[in-house]
C-alpha cells in the first residue's frame, strides 16, 4: 500500500517567489523615487542659476542707467537690453554649484532672457536598476527680465525735470543726487519664463 500524498510544503516555494517579486518591485520604486528627487534637485539648481544670471544682468542694466541718468535719450537702449554686459553667467555657475550641480550651458537666446542647462553632481545612486549609479539628472530653465518702466520719448533738457514712470509710480530724478533713485527691482522684474 502506498502512503497518501501530502500537499504540505508545496505553497512555500510560491510564497518565497511572490515575496521576492514584491521586494524587487519595492526596490524598483525606491530607485524611481531616488531618480525623482535627483531630478527635482537638478531643476532647483537650474531655476536658481537662471534667476542668478538674469538678476546679474538686471543689476548691470541699473548701473548703466545710473551712469547715463542725465541723458534720457540713452535710456531706451538700456530698458530694452541693447547694451553690453559683463558675463552674467559666472554668478549662475556659482548658484548651480551651491545646489550640487554643474552649469553645462548659459546663454541669452534673446534680449533680456537667459537660459541655463545644469547637471547634478551626484548620481541617482546604486539600485536594482542597472546603470543608475552613473546617471546624473539634467535640467534647464529660462529666466527673463521684464522692464517695469517706460522711458520718455524725448529728453528732459533745459529746465524740464527728468521723470521716469515705473508701473504706477513716477520718479522725479535729479542727476546730481543719486540717493533717491529707484532700485534695480523698481526698474526691472526678474522671473522664470513659462
């Protein structure tokens, strides 16, 4: 007579396979999460770098405007960004580095606009996804400088006082007294482009 067949213990290998599969999926989701955090860090670095370049240019525009304050005929070129600058991208590179990234590219695609590309210093890290330890996130951002003022069409000249209208405020300017001049943020708005 043959002993009866017992099914006990046959479910255990299936249980181990299911648990191993779930563990693998959990580790894969963890890798996706790490990549998402790395990508978010890259975007933060790109945004900061683009804003830094644009703010640097805004500050340079303001300094140039102050130099030609007595000659309103030169104001329009400044408010339209048709002047030369020192390299605003140096500041962008420093901001990218402070956010654990490297500035890959920084350029002005058009007047009063800066685009930057960055790559993170740190990789996604080791995970169950092959090659993730070598993957570095990349991101780009564009910031623009928006003039808030309308320069006069004709110069003051003679006894006509100099005025500059910025949004709803009119600035009465004295070229020989620079203490009450508008600040860079009164003249230009800097923001990320959509």
